[in-house]
C-alpha cells in the first residue's frame, strides 16, 4: 500500500489523536504541525491538510490563511469545535473543502479523507496500491426521479429498474434506491446483493447525512448502476420516519447525477414527501378498473396534499395482452395525459424478474424495451420525438365510465 502524505494542523483541538490514529491505521503518513505558520512552511508534498482547532474561530482563520497559501489545488478538511451546523458552514465559507463536527464517526472521517484525496492524486492507482479510489461527488446536486403506483402489481419496479439501468449504461453516476420499505424488490430484479438496506442507511444518522458515506454504501451492478436495496424485513419500515427518508435522499442527490426511486405506493406519507422533493415523478397506471379506481383516489390524495403538479407524469403499463380499456378513455376519465405507454410482453417480463436480468437486457429488441428506452430518455430530460410513441391499442368500447362511478 502506497503511503499518502497528510498534514494535520493541530491548534488545540480535541480530535487530533483520534484523527492521527485512524488515518495511520489506513496506511496514511501523518505529519503534525503545531500552528498555521509552521504548516505553511511544509505544505509542499502533502495531498491533504486537516485542521483541528479548539474554537470555530481559530479553525476558520486557519482555513482562510492556508487556502490563501496553498491555492485551490490542495484539499482542506476542517474539524469544527462543536456539532453546530452553523460552525461547519462557516468553515466551508472560510475555504475548507469539507467539515466535520467534533463528534464525528471514524467511518465518516475515512470516507471524506478518501474522497478529498481523490482530487489531488492521479486517477489511476500506482503499482501495488490496492486501495479503492473514491469518485469525486458531482459538482451540482443531481436529479431525483420518483416512480410510484396506487396499488401493487402495477409494474413500478420494472419501470424504475430499467429506466435507471439504461441511464447508467449511457454514462454518468446513476443510483436506484428502493424506498418501498414493505415490499421492495429492486435488488431481486437486478440480481444484486444489497450491502446496506435503505432502512439501515436512513436509521444511521452519521451515514444518512453524508453523501460520501452514502455513495460508499451502495452495491454496484455490472452496468455501473449504484443500488440501494429495500430491507429484507418489512417490519423495519415502521422505524423509518419521513424526515429520515428525506435526509437520506438529500445525500443521495449530492452523491449522484441521477437518483431513481422506487417509492412503492404513492399513498404513504414517505412517498408523498418524496414526490414533493422530486424533480419528476411518474405514477404508473394499469388499464383495469381496480387499478384506475386506485389511481383516481391517489390523484385526489396527492392533490389535497399539494404535491400534484406539472412535475407529475403518468405511464400506462399494460401487464396483460388484452386490456378492455383504451388509453383515450383512461385519459378522459382521469383528466390526465398519458406520457408513455409500455406494451405487454408477459413472457420477457416474467423471465426478467425470475432470472434477475432486466427486460431491457434480456429482450433488447422487444417493443417493451423500445418503450423503456423512451422512458429513460424522458427521465434524462430528453424528448423521444413525435414518432417514438407506439400507437394506442384500438378502442374497445366504453366500459370505463360506468364502472368507475360504481360504488
């Protein structure tokens, strides 16, 4: 393992020994400096500066002076004298690249150090260095895309998984998070063993608030897609609050260019909160009376909650070969516009789920995959074009009006 030179500027802070011991254990070479002036003389040759001061004012002053001396090429990590958010923000404004509260978790320190080092070290590891090099976080917060349905069996996971996978294949940092905490099966669809469930991450305050740690916690699909699986036990959902979920997704937004979320049922409070913060949400509609009644109820609920707006789109997913209700009837009676129709391909979709290989990979030339590619383009903010949408199924009569109105 190749040693990395880190300069620890200790200004009476209480964390210097913890920092030094932890980073020594990771194989880094730590050099201590007892003041800003001393540190300024030996900056050359170091890949990272860590400032640990007794007060927030001392730390901010040190960051300003070191940044002026070092320029923008040398990362600075500062440790605040408290866990105050205001102190940490002040350190960032003073020139620190990142800041830790004084009650930091060692895992958080290690993750931030590795991420900051990746900015000042060559992209490719030197011979003999087998440490993973963390990818730098995006320069701007990413987009959050939420998929949800009014009832189970609507194919929400299939649409979310394939859209995320196709985006990952196209390049950029893409994650899919399974926040259907009761029934989520994103990991099954991708045949990926989740390292940490979304429930576990949301409960861990140190991890959930830190995009570096969140990014490290993802399982990785061969496509490059980062995967956050649902918990194996549905009773874990009861432990997760709306605030937990919103905080976790906020960190994911800072860690990836695009975050695709399988929210499960849109009627739950967690899903409503996710739709409220999403850049785009897709409600999956199935052309059957029970499904459409459920969608109508969900639309009313979302409208009352104030989360229904122009960012909400509707995808018609046809789980059966022969539906009795046609797209124009659905649009007229729900007073919505169907953005995309995904045609039935029962055999491929069933094989995809059972084999853990998404349908876009299993049947790349099928009409279903063609529709999924259009969906991925929409998720990416691109318009597929006027001729990209398949023709709606021929009209099959006016069953919808009376059935929807029946009590």
